[in-house]
C-alpha cells in the first residue's frame, strides 16, 4: 500500500523528516510513535499529499507521488485529525460535511450513503442535521471518521485521533476504529505519542525521533517491552508511569 | 399558540432537515442579537432611517423643492418642523428625501465594495505566492491614499453626480475588506477542515467559495457596518464640495454646505442635516458593534 | 491523620445566563498535609474545584459552600486582602501550559525573584540569589543563563519547572497542580513529576493533584477523589483504587488502553 524510500520533508529551514524509508502492506495497521518535534505529523501529511516540500520516492495506493503542488485529490487516501473541534467546518451541518465528498465525486444516492455512514460509526439519525458546536468531542470525531470513510478509501491516516478526547470516549473510538478496519479491510497509518494506544491498535510500530526512524518493531514486541534501541526503552519506561520515591 | 410552536420547532434538539437546521441557526443568532442592547438600538435607528427614506412621500408635508419665498430661513415651528432653508424649502421634507440619497449611496457602495474586497482578499489569502503579493500591492496602493482625496479625484475625473460619487467611494472602500478577508483566510487556510476538504477532492475554487468565504463573511459584515458611518461622512463631504448629488436633489452634506453661511443666526439650516448625519452614523456604528459581538466565531 | 489543612463542605458553583446549570453540586472533602488526587473527565468540575479553593471562580459563576477553610482560616468570610495574602504565599497554583501562565515580557528568573519580593520576603539581591537557588532545585542546568531567558525561549518542560519554582518560592503549605504535565512529552513529564515529588516531600506540603489520568494520579498521590459531573463519586486510598466499586470508577479503570498480550 505504501512504499517510501529516502523520504525527506522540510518545514521552512528545518528538516522535519530525514531520509525515512518504510513499507506498509495492504490491510496492515502501521504505527508511528514519537514525541513532539519528532516529525511524525509532517510524515503523515506528506503521505496524505498535504505537505508539498518533500523529496525522495513515494508510492501510495499504487500511484507514484510527485513532489510539489498536486491537483485535486482522488479521495483514495483519507485522514482523521487530532482535534475534533477543528476538523469539521463550523458552519456546515453533519449532513453537509458528509455529503460534500459525494457531491464532488458525483456519487449518487447521497441520502442513503450518509445514513449508512452515520450508522457505521454509531451515530443516531437525529445527529444528521446538527452543527458541530451542538455535538460532543466524541461525536465530532465519529463524524470525522464517517467523513473519512464515505468515499470508501483504501488507506486511512490517523493523526492522534484520540488525544483530545476524554478517557472513556477514547476507548470507544479506538474500539470503533478497530472494528471498522476489520470489517472493511482498511490499511491504517496511526501517529501518536502514546505507546499504549499504538500498541493496542497497530500490527507494526516505528519509533521516530528528530525526523528519523530509530527502530521498527512489532506491536507484540513493544507490548512485551522488548525494545532494542535505548530511546525506545526510554519511551517504554516513561510510558509505564511515574513511580514515586517513598 | 403558533408562536410557541414555531419556537419549539426552531430550537429542536435534532433538526429533521437541512432547512430546519439552517433556520434554527439563524434564529439562534437573531435571539443572541436581540439581547444586545446597543446593537438593537443601532438596528432601530437604521430601520427608522430606512422607513423614513421609503415613506418620504407620505411623511413629508412639503415637496423637497417647493419654495415659498416669503418663508425664507424660518426657524422650526408647527408648520415647518425643522424650519426652512435659504431657498425657503422645508428642511424636514428635504431631510426625508435626503435619506433616500444617503441610503442609496450607502447601498450602492456596499454592494460594489464588499463582494469585491471579499473576493480579492480570500483569493489572495488562499492562493499565496505571486497572486497574493500582486493583489496585496494593489490593495496597498489604494490604501495608501486618503479616502476622501481619492474619491475627490475620481469624481473630478468622472464628473459630479450620485452614481459617480458612489462608484468613486466603492473603489476607495474595498481595500480594508480585502485586508480583513485575507487575514481571516490566512488563519483558516491551515485548518484541519480545509485539509479534509482537499483530501475529499475539492478544487481551490470550491474551497474558497464554500468553505472560506462563509467564514470570512462575519468579519467583513462587521467591518462594513462600522464603515458605513464613514461612507455617510464621505458622501456628505463630497456633497459638501458640490461633487455628489446635484441641486435641487436634497443631500445632507450639500445641505450643510449651503447652510454654512447662516450658521450664526439661522443655525438650524446646517445643524439639522448635521444631526441627521450624526444619528445615522451612530446607528450604523451601534449596529456594527452588535453584529460583531454576535457573529464573532470565538464566542460560539 | 495530620491536622486538617483544607476543609470543604457542600461546595456549589453555578452559572446563570441563558441556560443556567450547576457545575459543582455539593463537593466536600478534608485533607491534611498529604497528596490528594482529583480525577475526572471534561465537565467533571475538577478544575473548578481547584479554583474554588482559591476563591477564584470563573467570570459569571456564583460560588457557595457550607464550609471552606484553609488551616483554620475561613475563606468564605475572608476579605479580598486576606485572600490575596493567602494566594501565592500559602497556597500555590501550577497550571497546565506555562506559555499561558508565565508573563511573556519578563525574564523567567525575574519572575521567580518577584515571587519572593511580592510577599515581602526578600530584597532585590537576596531575591535573585534565592531565585537562582530555586532554578537549581528544579534541576535546570546553567541557572545563571536561564535566569535571563524569556518564556518563549525555553521549552515546555523548562517552563513548567520555572512555574513550579515560582510557586514554591514563597514556601506555600498547599500546592494545587491542575494537569501540570498534560501538555508535556512523556519523558519530560517524568522529570517534572520527580521534581514535584521531591519538593513536596521535602517541604511537607499538601498537594492537590488534578488530572484526567487515573494511573498517574494513583501512582503519585496518597488518596484519590473521582469526580463526575460536579460530584465526587469515589474517595479512597490510592492503593485501593483497583478494587473500587463505583461504576464510573470502574469505567475509567477499564478505559485505559491495554497492551495486547503477545
């Protein structure tokens, strides 16, 4: 699904992603873990086609990407963003937000598809004509997921999809994401600073630091604490929580 | 009761259709605005102004150009509520008909300058690069010249008259709207929902028209209503200099100009139109304040 | 059980306006010089509780309580002057994001020194020395250099340490920490927490630790209060949290992501 080699991306003068190479197979869930400034969000935006200043070789969903300004996008790659309050247009109702991708690609039967999308993410029909400010954080994120899925993409990129949500809601959204992937055979690339979430949702994980992948390991290995690189070990230690000195 | 039923429908928890949702939003904004006392005062003033303009033929007791030379420069009394001017015309009637001129100019100027400024600003902000730089330099050129002087120059070139005055003022008024729209666009451009629209395949035109412009609209509307006071004053200024409406069409600024000579003894000839201008400006200012407080997206 | 440092009973906080609602509905607890954690999700009222202890309700809110006292001083009847003397000097507050709680136009060292001087505890030179000592205590390397930096020139972790230094400078008896590490990276958070741990222990202070992170609070504090929608639904020893019985607490415990077994 994804083949990247020597991928380098810049943010003005800084190099955010530095010679990163990796592959993601069809149907796989690939996680990228890193702290702030690691470049993981920039990497995701390059994969989405939203960030233009990059070089290297990149093939996504069978299409080779060319750096620089692209034209309109095909809809095969979709993204769920971190902030549920910023990822929906404040003046568009749920119905409009879900209907627009369909209208752009001239896909008919919009009403039925929208209803199906809402049901798939666990939202009631009553939410259909509400505006974002009338929905809770969890509900907005479900709408964002529905929007990402309505064009039936093959690859879904997830940028910290649950960090801005309450803990109980996080658990629900994660289980929703897991279920949807199983049902539709989607490929995920999940970016997060939270090791536990990445280990729970993904098959394979890459640890990113200052623009580079320092280690790639399976989620099972991560969960068992078998990391080789010292930075990964540091992250594992830190994510186990603080133990106070008594 | 019907009103209660409407209210319930408009504040329903789960709107059943897109139309209901849109009306419910409008209703919410209206109620928020109704709570804002300054804004409501401004709205009332503006509505009275509009009513005066529309109903001028019914409310005026005399024709604005009717002269009865025995009654020159009469102070306000029971017959001529605001007195008569130097050509013995009833000032009250002239003010009413003058409201038409003033509102007409304001409407024309807004209709041209606001969409123009919004379009230029949003396009420049979203496109970036050379287009942005070019449009902004153009805006800077217009902004660097004092508005009244530029309007003067344009009217002098085009010839005096209401239409030309309105056109000149519109050409002078759009730059601040472009600036405001561009600033908003720059802030919105990096938003996640814009990224999501791009991922859905939306073209830049679609994004600017349907996603960005509606969000810039609020700021531009506020700016426009606050500017209207200035437009009224510039129109009065042009009229004062004889470059706006031509006699005998009543225009508040021209009325002040004509009344200048009599200011010491027959103060009402200049003061009444001056008061009208002040009240109209105040009304638009208060309305703008109310709109800004209600439409500010940060408060939602 | 140590003598009561803080006593709260029937604390209520309500907002009026278009749709009036009660944010805190009868919150009450007692604490001594111990570490008390308050856990809840958004809307639980945990942050408001923290602010209420300082009698700083948000604008438009109305606060009332049957009892609100700090070290024997009745905060409900205390005048503004008395409250101002307490805030900062005897009760400190550390918030989530140092970018918003530090003065952007004053060097960080000076802000710590201000904390000494404002409560009349030191002259200019002495305050500077104490501020440098505080910077060292919060494990900032090169305190002399950092003293003159501005908030935008330091990282989030350093900013939070400066915040802690500033709040601990006057030697308060109680520190309220509202999500002190939520905006920090995990490795940086561990550092900041260990500094907090050390200082609170060394000074024998009381600590109110407000967070959404149940594990963190359970590991750091002696006792835990769980709040939901303006009420305290659970109050127990931190060690006993796993066997808590209230359904909401069980839900919070169950929501923590589990690492899948290999």
